[in-house]
């Protein structure tokens, strides 16, 4: 179940990252660096799920939650649908991992 939730979050995050990255260039909006941080946090979670590092999952999810909150706050006006999907997915992931 945890692997599936991590995969769902990863897919939603990737979709958001693709959409958000279209606005990133020389004069980057704040959310560009925040998206990079979120992507790194999701990669860490995926690695811990793959290696069965269960003890790290709760910490990983809290990091993803904080990073996604930052991204949503910065990018919500430009990407309302995508940020809503990220919020929903992260909320589900937190419930699965933390019970």
C-alpha cells in the first residue's frame, strides 16, 4: 500500500513539475526552486520505499508535506488545478503512512 501511495504521489508530482517547469527560465519564479526541493523529497521517499526503510518513511512524508505546502503557496495562482492535485495526493499519502 505504501509503495502504491508513493507512486501515486510521484506521478502527480511529476505532472506538476512538468507544468511548473514551463514557467522556469532565466527569471525564475520562487516556486521553481521549491519544486526542485519537492522533487528531491519525493525521490528520497521512493528510495526509502524501494529499500524498505520503513523507519524513514514518516520523516520523508513530513518533509514532502512541508515542501508541497511551500510549492502550493507559491504556485497556486498560476497552477490551481495542479496544486490542488498535489495537496490532495500529499494528504492521502500522509494518512497512509502515518495512519
